[in-house]
C-alpha cells in the first residue's frame, strides 16, 4: 500500500505542475487517478506480477 500512497503523492504533484502550466484537463486526470489510488479502488499487483515473471524465467 505504501507504493500506492507514494504514487498518489506523485500524481498530485504532477497535477499541480500541469495546472501551473495551464493544462487543466491533465491535472483533472492526475487528481482522479490519485483519488482512486488513495481510496483503494486500485489493486497493487506488482508483487504478484514479479513472482510470475521470476517463476516464468526460472522454468527455462
């Protein structure tokens, strides 16, 4: 979950940058993504995918 909180913070920072540059549409998308990450509607599958890749390469 820590990765998702970090990514949400990065998305919010990117949204501020986009908003400062006048790109409100991109800022809105980044804020929506950050909200989804913080709410738990997105599942972090990084560890599971990494395990499958290691398993796949180990079967050569």
